[in-house]
């Protein structure tokens, strides 16, 4: 592991601030000096992704899923975070019952001002966008693994560096990726079959009356050539947070990654958090308004070969920078 190296940034900048609301967040221009931020180690994040993939596909109701979940909880606990597993049962589009666990790891649980950093840790049980081995589960190195890997590295960094003025709740949602494929039979709202863990958590948070200042969801944040557009649901519910994070990304020199253009709304874990839990949450996700998801999406190409350390660094540094400015 790289030792903690501090960035000292002495520039003043005009940035967007945000308040907690379920409506479009109003932009308020403020001038501030940037606070120092500890270094994000992309090699460490990469290793955390590799470890998840080494367990095998993290498909609910499998030994691989259970073993990965225990490892994740042990990692957070080893860094001194307060960890709990929120267990639930959920029914799938094809009538299966899944045994799921949302993993919540809290840094500075006594702090009243809190920020959620989230990802999903399960993987898809079918490769429905592939042309072969369609009925076999995917590795999910990027779709699931990358967001978790980045969050694990952030948790490691802040546990060692400290000096953070807010509490952080790392929430790894389960059962996000078991939605109905396009070829499946049935009627009704297909979106209900996705994001099973976050739907449950948003109705029944891990703490009664829980709230947070805002949340950042990471989904598919590790692929080579990734580009992050301003996702439509994020803009609808939390435009001020989107503008702030994208502004920080540009300040750090990552304008090629954080595109100043809006993309289509994406069904993901941030929707129930916004609409049910009433916590503004944005989604950093590799999705283009021109060609959609990457070629790897829901195929066996979603493996370690597409994971890029520089992309992990871009996202990790930007999120770390964001929370250290609070």
C-alpha cells in the first residue's frame, strides 16, 4: 500500500454547492480554498476488484456470493468501521427467492452530517447480451466489482488518514443486477425487478429515521475508455451535486472523463434512494447518450481485461476530493 501523501491545493474556485432535497437542487455559487486530500491508490483498488473476481461470480444464493460478502464485511471491520449486514428476501422476475444482504459500513457513526457512498456487489446470473454461454453468470469485474473496489480503497484511505469532517456510510447494495432480460416473458413495470436491495433499504434503512446530506453511487467505473455523462435521474433530483462533482473532476484534470453533457435516465440503485428515501443521490456510470453501455455490458467480456487503473484513479480521486471538501 502507498503511504498517505497529501495534496495541498491553494487555489480558490467558484463551485456549486448543494442542499438536501428531493427536488432539483438549487445551485449556489461559493468561493472556497480547497482542503488537502489523501492519495488514492489505483493499484489497491485494482487488487480489490481482482479479489472479488477470484471468488467467482457473486450471484445470490451461491457459495461464492456468501464468501464474498463475508470478506467485504471483514475488510471494512478491519479498518475500524462499524459494519452491519441487512438481510432480506426478494422475489425475482422468474419467481425465484433470493437471499440478499445489503452491507453497511459506517465511518464516524457519531457524526450527524453524513454522506452515502454506494455500489452494488452482486453479479448477473446470465450473460443475456452475449452470443455464447448466455445462461452462465458473468465475472462482473466492472459491473459491480469496480464500484466496490473503489469504495474499499476510499474506506482504507480515510480510516488511515482521518481528518474528514463528515460521517461516511458505505452501502453495498445486493440484488441490483437480477432484472428481467429483454427476451423474458411477462408484463408490467420491468424496473421493479432491478435494484432489489436498494428498494428494500430505501423503505427500511439500517437506522430508523436515517438521513444523509447526499449520496454518490458508483456503477461501472473501471473500464478502459470509460466516459461519465450527467445521468438523467441524477440531474433531475440532485443537479447541484452533479455539477459540484463534475466541477471537481475538471479541476483535477479529468475533463475527458467527466463529460459536460446529459445522458438518458438509467434504472439503478439511486432511483429508490432519491424517490423513496428522499436522499439526493447521483450516479457516476459509464453510459453514453450516443451508444449506450459499453460492449462488455452483461457479457462475458466484463472481466479483468477491461479494467483500467487510470479510470479507477480518476473516479477514486474525484470522489475522495469531493468528500474532503465538506
